[in-house]
């Protein structure tokens, strides 16, 4: 007898504090059932921070969540995206068309446009990187075939009306929100800070539970960028975080510390694997780094994470690539000691 299918969530809205509403929007991903959009009062409408993923029926979920807090799409005066991943940007085109609002987003969006404009080419590029990292070809072709049947999660690529960079201020009834670049999770990632109330809209930079992900291949050192971004957020001294997934939390410093600790644990673990088993491919390193078998659900996530750690260790002079000969995958080892 087959097990029952997972019941999908529906859009839900709730007030977090006067003038701030959490809009919880469903996602189709195992282990990540929803994403948060945040509505903040401004005059006779709202500023909407992030907007959910585009898929069949997704806009109705956003409308349902808004209706539960007595809001409508037509109340959106400005759409601000913390970064250009599909679950935070995917419905931007539809919201702009319905409300007439502007979109503000960081300009480093190649990681989105390169994939959304030609999804097939993006899939082939991921396969190329995976093969170079030692992933067997057969499961990769299965992955590619399945990926091409799924939508990319973005209705239409729309260009931001304003670059969301430091110096830009988002005005709301709660006061101004300042922009702080926090790359690592994605090159386009920013956090928004309301200084007087010590509020932080953190996107996917800080979440209620530590969940590390790096958009590998679009910047020189995503892990180094993420660690520097933790320093940026730490200096803001926020006391309430409005994250991209999960509930709000107040122990912001503890979450910063936990992220740092896990990153350094993973880096140390990767280096230990290199010292004990190198030269080794990134794929063969996965079970040794994470301590369990690689599955279809976690392989892509873990591969990008591990490649990001290896790249960071290389930047620190602690790891070195060993080029594969005659089409063999590249391997990694502890960097030779400098004379």
C-alpha cells in the first residue's frame, strides 16, 4: 500500500506587530514547506518584502494570505526582494502587473537570469560541474530529465526599477529601512534593517534554524562572503528577525553565532577528509563530510555546499585542486606546505 502524499500548505497571513504582517506562502520542496513574505504598512498601502515562488495557483495563495489580514494585491505600493531566488522573486511580474508597483532588488542577479532565461543550458552547466566533481553520469541524466519537466519558479524575468544597494532607504510607517549587502547565500542577497525598532528582514541569510546554502559558481568565494555578511548583520544589533522561512526570533546574536560555528565545523571537517582521503573528488567526499549516505533529495544541495567549502579552503591556501587527466574528474587535496 502506498504512503499518502504530502499535504501541501495553503497561503496564510498573520499580524506580527502593528503595521507588520507575515504572509506564509507554500513551496513544493521537501523539507522547505513555505516561504515568508512580509507586508509592512506605508500610507494607504504596504511595502511587500519578497513575494513567493511562481507555480500554478501560487498567486491565489498570496491573495489568500493577504485577505486574512485585510489586505489585497492592489495595496502593494513597492515590492522589495531580498534576493533573486525563485521563492523570493518568482511572482514579481504578476504583482507588478496587478498593483502597478515598482520592484527594488540588488543588481547582482546573474545567478537568476542565467538560469531563468535558458533553463536547459543551466541544467547542462550543472551537469558539467557535477561530472567534473565526480558524480556518476547515470543519475545526473535522470536528474536532468526530471528537472526539465519542472518549472523554474519564476513567471517572468523583470528588471528592477531601482538597485537595492547601501544608501537606498525603504520608507514605511514604521520608519526607514536601510539596505545592507549580505552575499553568500546568493550574490544578490541583502538584509533590511529598521534601526529605531531594531528589526531585521533577513531573507535567507539568517533563519530560525541553521540551514546553510550557497549559490555556487557566480562569485569567487560564497563561504567567505557569507562569513563577512554575518559580521555585517552582527554590527546592526537587531533584536527581532523577520526571516525568509520559519517564525520570527529574538535571539539574533545566538543565530549568528550558530551559523559561524557550523560553517567552521564544516570547513574543518572538509579539511580533515582531504588530509585522510585526498586526493579525493568532491562527490566522494560527501558521505565523509556529512556522515551519511547521499540521496536524490540532498545530493545537489550537499554538492554545492561542499564545493563552496573547498573553494573557500583554496582561497585560504588550505586546499588545492588536482586536475583530472584525459577527462577524469578533478580531485582535491590539502595544499602543499609553503617553503
